[in-house]
């Protein structure tokens, strides 16, 4: 029944071609294009109303491009640059654009009356704020003994971090103990960089840093015991692969 109702509704919908307001009908009606003439980057159209058959002319002129101030934020650094955009172009939050071989995501759109909008035509926009989109900065806290040190790392937005894994920073090995997502800390599981507010790292025990397993079986056991971080399926070394594929010799 619902499908029949939808089919009936769609059948009753009237599609208007070239819908525009008719000066005689004082309403939006369909029109037939009688003549088209290019004028600059726009055009003049001679059209006839489908309802009252009034013939009139409509002019279409694209809005001239605007030079809009963009505040581009990359970590703690920001700069204001002016970018030319067509006046009829739609500017929306979360849109990604390229500038100087970098990608940026629009985070704020300001209007002339100091209000903000989640989307507007460029000729109505006064300022735009955008943040770096292809590289993000993730805050980290490294704990060494009783002391902690804050820092940041630059990674791609989809970089995966796992609790319990080993991460090398400034040529030093650290174990990820917890990940803060903004809603709280997690001690298990994994998150991509764009969803992370802060990563907490501790120096692994000395025996884990110095430990080097011998052979595939010992390596897998070391992963299970957490001596090499979190990796349930480590890659085999070249030596392990050779020994695995080497044919067995049978005694006679």
C-alpha cells in the first residue's frame, strides 16, 4: 500500500521546466526558452510563461569573484591570506580545499554582521577560518620515571594508534599506555589520530628494550607476553622464512 501511495504521489508531482517568477502571474511558473544571447560571462534569455504565455526577458549575470580573508591554522601557527572565490560559489563548513600544495578544512564562516553560518554564498562571506586537513598534530605525554614531558607529533588523520603498542619518538621507544578521546581515557583498543585528544606514553621496561627474540616461535611468544608491544601477527624475518621453507632431510 505504501509503495502504491508513493507511486501515486510521484505521478501527481508536476515538474516545471525553467521555473522562474512570472511578472504577470506573480508566481513561480515553468517557462519555455525562446532565445538565448551570451553577454560577457552571463546570458540574456527570452522566455515565455507556460501559464499565461507572457513573453519576457531574464538576465543571468554571475557574481564577480571576491577576495576573502582566510585564517589558515596549522598547529599553533596561523596566518591570514586572501583567496579569490567566485561570488556564486557556495562556501560550507567542513569543505576541504587546496592552497599552496596543502589541504585545509573550513571550520568557521563569518558574515559581515559578525554572525556565523554553516554555509553561505561567497559574496555574502566576510571571513573564513580553516585548519590543516592532510596533517594533524596530536598531543602526547611521555612519562619517564616520576617525571612527565608534553610534546606533539604530526601524523596523517587516519594514522592508527593502539594501546599497548610500541611507538618510536625522537629515536626512543615508548609504550602507549592510554589514549584520551575527549570522552575519557581508554586502556585497550585502538583509535585513529583524528579522534585522539592526547596519547599517554611510558618508557618500556629495560628488558623489553634489550630483548631480541630468536626464531619465529620465540618472536610470537614475545608478542603474546607484551615484550615487543601489541602485534598479534608479526612479520616473519627473512631467516625465519628461509628456515620454514627449507626442505627437511630424512635419515636413511
